[in-house]
């Protein structure tokens, strides 16, 4: 199993989700922890347009929401859940642009996400 860690921003976002979504999200995170970087579509996809090449998205869909959680595996072989969002009903390009920017800002403020020693 891969160790899963998360940012304060992810924790705040997750806390704001309803109970049904939390159950689905946790189930997908468990799958991610079991398969690690080998997990692919339909669960995980690569994010394009980020300055961090290892940025990925965990893809979750239920009846009401289309949830995306940006994450990365770092040099220390940990998985970091960075930030989440619901793209249902939103312009896809705008949604990803904002979510990627948020994730990049969070990563730049927290070197430990990338496994840097001086975190």
C-alpha cells in the first residue's frame, strides 16, 4: 500500500463535502493507495498544462457530482492529495485552469509535497 497524505486545503475541501460524496471519495482513495502510480483510467488521468509533470487527477463521478482531486506521487513515494473540486456544470477549461493553478500554488508553498528535504 502507498501512504496517502493530504494538504490542509484538501482537508478543508473534503470537510465541505456531503456524507455520500465523502464515502465515494474515500473508497476511490483506498483504491489509489492500493495500486499507487499503476492505477490508470478510468480512476486516474494525467493533468496537462501544469508545470509539475507528476500532477494527476483522481476521477470520481456519482449521480450528482463530477469530482476531481489533484494529487501527485513524490520522490519519497508518498501520495499527496492536494485539492479537489466539482466540475459538474462548469466550463471544463476554466475549471481545470483554476484547479491546476490552486494545486501549483499549494505545491510551491509546501516543498514536502514533492518530497523535498527542507520541508
